[in-house]
C-alpha cells in the first residue's frame, strides 16, 4: 500500500489555502497541536479515507482486466481480450453522436432511445402506482379486491407481456413502454400501500383535528409520511425498468441499446456487445443513484422523529 | 344556564370480533367556560377514550357531547388536542407544524401576514420562537411538547384537550411546562381538560379533579373541587393546608378505594 502514503505526502506540500478549504468540512480531529500543523493533517486523513474507498475497487478491476486479457489472448478464445475490445470499438467510443440513418447510429442515440422509453413507461408507472397504492393502502375493500389480483400479476415475467402488448398496440414503441410500465408498477403499488397503511394514527388524528380535506390530507400527510416506502418502491421499479427495456428492445428491434446488442451478436461483433454492456451497467447504476438521491432530498427528516 | 361543555350520559364499548368490552359507563360531566379540569385514574381505565370522545376522534356508543348547547361528534379545531407523544409532523419545521393549523382555521379570515404574525405569536407564547426553523427531531422532548401546545393554542380552541401532556418528560422539564401552562391559562382564560396520572400535577393545575374508577365500565367516582386561589406558586403550596388536603383526598381515592388491580 505505497500509494495512499505518497498521496498524503503530496497533500502536505500543498498550499495552505487549498488545504484549509476542505478541512472546514472534515470531521473534527481530537489531536490538536498548533493550528498550522493540523489543517494539512486533517486533509491527509481525508485523503487516506478517500483512498481507502477508491483503491480496493481499482485493484480488483485491474486484476480482473489482467486475467481476462491473459485468458482471451490465446488463439481459439471465443471472446476478445480487453485490449481488442478497445481497439475494435474505438470508433464507437470516440463518435457516440454519428447518425447514418436507420439504426446505424452512435451509441448516444441508442441509449437515449432506450432511456426515453424507460422515462415514459416508468413515469406512468410511478403515477399510477402511487395512486393505486394509496387506494389499496387506504381502503380495506380496495385491498381485499385488488391485492390478490396484483399478487398474481406481479409474478408474470416482463417479456411474457410483450406479445400481448404487440397484439394490442400493433407497434413496437408503445409495446416496449407498456412492458416497462407493467414491470415497474408492482413494487411501486405494493410499497406505497404498505407506507400508507403504516401512517401513524397520531398523524391521522392531527389531520382530523385541523380538518384537512382529502386532497390536503393526501399531499400534506399521506405522501410525506409514506415517502420512505414509496421511494423504496420507486427504486426497485427503476431497476426493473432498465432490466426489462434491454430484453424488450431485443425483440422489437429499431433504435435502442437492446437491439444494438442483438444486432452486434448477429454480426458477431463481440467487442461491441461488451462495450454496450459496460454502458448499460453504468447507466443502470446512475438511474438507481438518481432515485436514491431524490429520495434522500425529499424524505429529509421523515424517517426520524 | 346550560354548561359550556357537557358530557351527557356517555357510554363507550369497543367491539372486537364477537367480543364487546364496555370501557366507559354513564359519564356525566359539565364544565364551565375558563375552567381547568383534570381527569385522573389508573392506566387503562378509559381516560384517553373519554378525551377522544370530546375531541370527536372517537364516537360515543350512547350519549353525546354538547359544546355551547350544540352536539359535537366530529373532530375540529374548536377542540384542539395536545397528544401525549406530541404528534408533530416530522417533515415540517416547528413553524410549519403550527402554521398548518393556523392556515386551516384562519385561511379565510386572516391575511397571509396576519397568519404569520399569529403563528409567531403562539410560538413566542411557549418560548419556541427561537427554534421556528428547526425540525421536531432537532429539538428536545419538552420543546416538542411546547410546540404541540402552541399548535393547539394557535387554533383558538373553545376547549383545549391535553392527553397526559407531560407524561414523557423528566421531572424538571415537567415542572417548567406545568408553570408555562398555568401562566397561559391565567393569561388566555382557556377552558382546559387535562388527563394526568400525577396527583401533584392535578392538584396544582386544576379547578376540579375528576377521579375515574377502574375499568372496565369505568365511571366518574368522585369530583373534587380545588379551592386554591390563583395565581398558584408551586413552592408556597407545598405546605398549604388546602393543597395537602386535596392531595390526600385524591391519593385516598386512587390507592385506597380504587386500588389498581393488575389483571388477576
Ligand atoms: N380502538 C380501541 N379498540 C379496542 N379497545 C380499545 C380501543 N381504544 C382503547 N381501548 C381499550 O379501552 C380501555 C381504555 O383505554 P384508554 O382510554 O386508552 O385508557 P387510559 O387513557 O385511561 O390509559 C383499554 O382497556 C383499551 O384496551
Ligand atoms: Mg391514555
């Protein structure tokens, strides 16, 4: 572990101003000799913490790439080594925005088409899901009527809906959006319902004494109180959407990262598949983090009392 | 003249499945305007149930509640409640918790600026103006309860209902809040019903103490007048004969005649 040490050495040599700027927000250190000494000291401690988080995954990734390179370099290997992936896909990496018409487009356009479908289907699912979830959380009769049906429907795999959707809509685009919708809506409904059912009686009493009308009760009590649950559902939902869109696009064709992968497979462009998988993973990760971030902003203070 | 608030032959039973338990039996109580009435009784006898019936949060099985001669059977800001566990909405600031009620009650009669003033005025009454932008999780238990009181007061209730408002607080904080509530009652002249299980608290604060018999089918066992002049001073009362007599009377009721029997 020579790296973190050399990093912190470099930091101590840094100008005072830059170091103190971040020292302000760093946790208090108990060892406090003269002030001039502590600020770079804190900074070094900070850097060591960051290094502790960044270095292990870097080491693992490097190891993984080396092993992959060694295994796939041999003649007769079925998959390309990382070095070949990069040299094969250089054009795609460097020019994500090209557009030669049809489906011969840069990766940006494929990813953006997929994201648009997800955005539409998922937004619809969020709206309808929170609405239905509120209904079955609030009304015992709605729950008795709907819950058993939902429990069965939610176990149907996303792609099983696709043929039915294609038959109904007679077009790939709305069918893909429908598949996203129907995939991501169940966790949203179920978590919202649980959140609504768990609203403490005290909050209902407060609302009753103040005489909130049903709309005010919904926006001022139900939604904030159930928000942590709702966001759990939304976060599961966005993950499922991203899983489903890739599969759906492989079947419906057209512009989209799913069909891009399928097309690459048909033309035996293994390197392109690997690059696409990399992007799919990163974007799935970003989507998840976005919802998590939104949740932490919106539910600030809700969970604790 | 008809009393300000009247509980008229109130019975309450809860039915769970095929099992019905009678909690309250034939409760009759009249309260005058400006009066401070405490309800004392062993835990589980039905004090909260009784208060909730006045608040309209629970409906009586038989009988009803009359406020200024009119029956009340749904909750409303004219009978604001301070709940035992404060019940502040954790996602709102201290200010917004109070403002929520103010906006609902005075939305049509006061301007925006007046509602702001009124909210701040009530926070200042309970000495919480300085913490208006904090969230409930960021203030102490006693402070939360103060905000709960401010929220209720700000609705200008005809009757203020307090359900063991100081039950969860340490002794010092509790004494401090009792003094605050006493001062507020003196200043604003509210009609107050307070539930408590603390004998000293009941005697110190109340004009009358309603003593409940043990449940099930709890009744009002006795009503005691506390003829102590106001303003009352905690320290001076400690050796006051009337105070001690009242205290003795309540203790006797609770621990001699209606001793709490653990489910035998
Ligand atoms: N919603 C309810 N359903 C059934 N039983 C209840 C309900 N609320 C209260 N009870 C019962 O009524 C009795 C009185 O409760 P409560 O009024 O809370 O007592 P206290 O406030 O005096 O401690 C208890 O035995 C309690 O179990
Ligand atoms: Mg109670």
